[in-house]
């Protein structure tokens, strides 16, 4: 980025060199074509870049510069970018002579590259269009009879006035131009602090020169719209994550309820097993029959509670499954928008796996109570095949196997669950009980 771009005719090179030296003596970065265009680069493309990256555009007005098609194109480009234009009158010019001079240069066979840039413009039309803007700007007179040092101090004051405003104008114009060139790609829009700086700059522009361009205003508005969209997406993502967490809580609660149901079934079965021989020997122990019958009633009540608890568990599982499926469905719909929603869907999908496992455990417990051991174990086999990486699947099947009397298989499943999650105390606890 440069402080000043100087547009001039080479016939005024001596004065322009003096002006450049004075600016550089004030620590100003000056863009001038005899120094700033690298060899083998497209000279017009480099000139356009130089104008775009400059905070001030100074045009040295003289008969030769006003008759130069390139100088007129430079002025046109600077005005198009909304640059702060500083007219420096070095020598008075005549409009008719300037138009004639441009026409003569464009007719020169050696000016083929200039004619291609010029296109179908008319010399008088472009000159008049440029001068209609320049005439409303205060000129700086640097004619041969004027004192250079005094005039230069006034010029330098203007160049440094509202420097931060002009620098931000240049920065925004460059970014907005790139955004437009890239087909309004949203990745080139302003975000966070950059957007706040641009909004403040626009609000404080007021009567400052150069004024914000239409492109800059559209660029800031598009950035504001994009920021609102991202903010809404973030809130949706947070909502999806919260819902997924709720689904996981449901799943874990349901699974623990299922495990507790199996534990209650264990206790009921144990009480029945203890009660059975006692009832067989009841005739020999009539005196104790009342106590044994009471124990049997307790066992039956426990079994009833297990059935009720499993039924309640199933209702919880169905509700939790619906919640998890809604989260997953929402995650699939929005997966192409924000990465955080995709992460929420993954969390909910894991919750759904745990819900499925818990549901299987509950169903298997019911089947065991109904003495359908083969069906109960079959359900848990299917769950383990579906979720081979879920420790809870192996724990659930182990509990069913243990209650079915298949202790060795139960121990193998609990050992696998420990291998998948060595920090889970539940697997260790049930493996110890099974041993």
C-alpha cells in the first residue's frame, strides 16, 4: 500500500521528480510508473493495482497530461474506485488542444496497446467526464511562477488529513473488489473485529473524502447479513447439542433402569430358588410355613415390580429414541451448513445406539421373566452384532447370559466390555458377581 499515486505525462518528468523527492523526504511511499512497474509485467494491470493500493491519487495537470489517453484512463479508474483525487495544476491547458492531442495519439500505429485499452471511448467525452469531477475539487497550483516549498506544505497537509480514513477506504475497496471478482464468495466477507472496524468507519465517514463507494456499502451489508446467518447457525448448533445431550441422559437413565430391572430379577429369582425347596419340604415344616409363604409373596411382589419397572423403562426408551431420532434427522438436514450441527448429530446418533441397547436389555429381561431364554439371548446377540464397539452392548448381553446360567459366556462379554472401556466400574462389578 502506498501513500500517493502520481499520474503524469513524461514531458513533465522534471517537475514530477522534484515532487516525488519532496514527498519521500516526508517519509511518504510514492507510486510512480517509471519505478513501480517491474519488467515483463503487464503495465496497465500494474498501474491499476498501483491506483487501487494508493491512499491518494495525485494527477499533475498540464497540456501534455490532459492530451494523454493513459492519464485520462488513470483518472477514470481512480474515480471509479472512489479514490481521493488531488489535482495539481502545473501548466494551464486548452480543452480543444487536449482532445486533438488525444485523437492524434490514438491514431498513431505505435499506440496499438493504448487503442485496445481505450475501446470505443470518445476523447472529448472522457475528458469532459473526468474534468466535470475534478473542477469541483480544490486545485493545488504548482505553476513555474509559484513557490514550490510553500505550495508543497499545503499539499502535504491535505495528503495527511484523515489519513486513517483514507487508509481504511483503500483496504475496504481492495477487499470488496476481490469479493466481487470472486463472484461474491462469502469466504471473502468481513467477520468479527474486521466487520466492526468497517461499520465504525462507515458510520464516521460523514463528509470525509473520499466518500464510501457503493461497492463498499454493498460489501459491508453483505458481511453483516453473513454474520447474522452465522450467529443463527451457532444458536441452532447449540440447541442441537443440548438436545443431543438430553437424549444421551435419557439413554443412560433408561439403560441404568434396565440394568436395575435385571438386578431386581436376579433377586426375585434367587428368592424363588431359595423358596422352592422350602415349599417342597413344607409338610415337614408346617410350623415355618407361614414364614415361607410370606417370603414367596415377597418374591412374587418383587417380580411384579420388575415387570412394571421394565414396562416403564420401555416407555422411557421409546420417548428417548424419538428425541434422538429428531436430533439425528435435524443433523442430517443441516449437515451441509455448520460443522457443529454435524457434531451434534453424531452425539445424538451415539445416544440412539445406547437407547437401542437399553431397549434390548429391557426386552430381554421381560423374555427371561417369561422363561424365553433363547429369545432373550437372541435379542442381545443381534445388538452386539449391530454395535460391536459399544461396551454397553456386551454388558447387557452378559447380564442376560448370567441370568440364563451361561456364566462363561457372560464372563467373556464382560471382559470384552472392559477391553473397550477399561474405566467402566460396572463391567468389573458384574464380572466379579458372575465369577
